[in-house]
């Protein structure tokens, strides 16, 4: 059975994910899936928006489907990943040919590595994470599931970013510093000390500015309902 690959999400982030598949000359990429009614039947980068999630579920029953996650919001991305896995799809792990990923690094399923990003030796990237354009993930870094490292952000050696956390554009986490799960480090910030869970921190050096309400990720069982 011939594989078909869809990008789930037809907005800006989905375009960049699709562009990776095009750069890789992936012949299985056939179009987009998006739940917004106004996008149905339109074209993005010359490829059709073929249907919504319900349409995709039907396609998965008929053929071998791989889904590339094209949504930037960490929680929505996790929810879509759970749905696709529950329906029986595989998750693609697109890595741009212009990215540099060490052979000893680990990249979890459903993650995406953008152009000019660097992932160095023994780094570990969880499931569904984003390493965006020009980001640097140094040696022995640990990135949690569904976290996002924005363009040109840098993680120093042996630092860590918790699950669902977001490191904004041009932000830096110094070596051996940890950023907690669900936390946000603002654009241009420099984290020189550990940052706990569920907070927003920014500035140089980064300081905690406010707490974030807890958001509960959905597991694969909950997305079946």
C-alpha cells in the first residue's frame, strides 16, 4: 500500500513543515488537513487543503497515512498527535536537509527540525517538539515532549527545556540551566539560573514575571472521545 503524507495545519507553521517535505523531495506528500471550514478546498504552496480531521480519520481507514504536525501551539499539537495516533496514523519527523543533526542525537516521533538548526551530540529531543529555524541545541541538551525552541534561540550544553515549554526568538539558556515544564522564556532573554514550571520569565538575566495557569495535556485515550 502506497503511503500518503499530510501536513495537519495549513497556516504559517504548516507551510514551513510542508516546505521541509518539499526540500526533501518527499513523493508521499499530497496536501494539507485543517479543521477550519474556510480553508477547505483552498491551496497552500500549490497543494490542496483536502479536508478536516474527520476526513483524515476516514482516509486512515483506507490507506497508509503519515501525518506531519503543522501547528505551532504546543497543546493543540499534542491533541492532534493523540488523535492521529488513536486513528492509526503514523507521525512524520521532518528534518530539513539544511539542518545539522548529530548521529548521536535522539529525535522523538512527530518532532520537526527546521532549516539551519543545529542539534549536537547526545542531545535528546522528545515527541512532537519543534526546533525552529536557526535554533541551536548543544550537546547533552534534553528537550521535553511538545516543547518549542523558536528561531535563533540557543540552548547551551547540558541544559534542559521541560515539556510544553517555549523558548522564544533569540532567547538563550546557558549551559546546565533548566527551564521547567509549561514555562515561557521571552524573546531575547538569557536564562542564567533554573526556571521553575508554569512561569513566564524574560529579561537579561531572565527573571520570573508571572505565573501561568496549569493546562492539562490530553493523552491518547482522552482524544478518542
